[in-house]
C-alpha cells in the first residue's frame, strides 16, 4: 500500500480559528480577511495577551466545520492507502500553551475519523521529516519533503498561488474531497 499523509486543519476541518476570533472580538471576519496563513494576525497587538488566555481556555475544535465529504472519502481511501493524519499543534505565538491543542486534536480525530488507528496520528511541525508516496496539505511549505504526488488543498491563504508556481514546485491543486476521490481512487494514482 502507498503511504498517504493527510493534513488536518483546513483540509479535514476548517474555520475554527476565525470563529473563535469573531467571538472574542465581536467581529464578522472571514478567513479570507487574514493577510497570511495565520488568522491570529487579525488580533490587535493590544488584545493579544487577552486573546492567548481566551484561546487557552477554549477548544478550537468545538468551533470547526468538517470539510465537505472529508470523512467519507478518507474512509474509502483508507481501504486502498496506508493513511496517516499529520498535523502541527504548536501555537506559533505562544508555544508553551500547545499541550491542550495536542489533546484537542487527538480527541477530534478519534471522534470524526474512528476508522483511522490513533497510532497513525502524527503530531509535528516539520512534516518533511516523514516520507510518503502522497501528501495532502493546504500549505505549500508543509508539502516539502519526499512524495511522488503532492496535493495542495485549496484554502483561503493559497488561492492566489498560480499555475506557474504550482508547476515549479511540482504541486497539484485540489479543490474538494470529491476531486481527491476521483484522482486517487478512480484514476488509481
């Protein structure tokens, strides 16, 4: 079986951070309003410490949506591929509060992807340390490393990456889990 690495945030689930930020600030931001991969950058500097405390007391996975068709397609893929869920859990601006995030990710995955053995959850930031045949991620930087096929899952922060850059970095853009299903199951990549 080919080894398939699947990212979690903005690939399996989405919008948790932006919902928490809106609740905290009383705003109506959309993920697209962030100027970077990190929606935390929407927090004003004078509210940042208060935001960290707020974030630490909550579970971001209580706020997420599951990405359309993700569990169903991943379950089908699991019969054909050796699947690992690979996800970063370090809170960039305050790494010391990351422990709760790790537990919350683990709990979310076991609840929503019960067909994946928890021994196949990989929690780390430097994903290129793990070799695979196929990678699926929303971050170009997280798609570095060995793989014969690298799928960039479309998200708010990567929509502006053009065909030229995708080609240069040997990435294939995918816009939905149905597209992944067609590519990896029907075309037998």
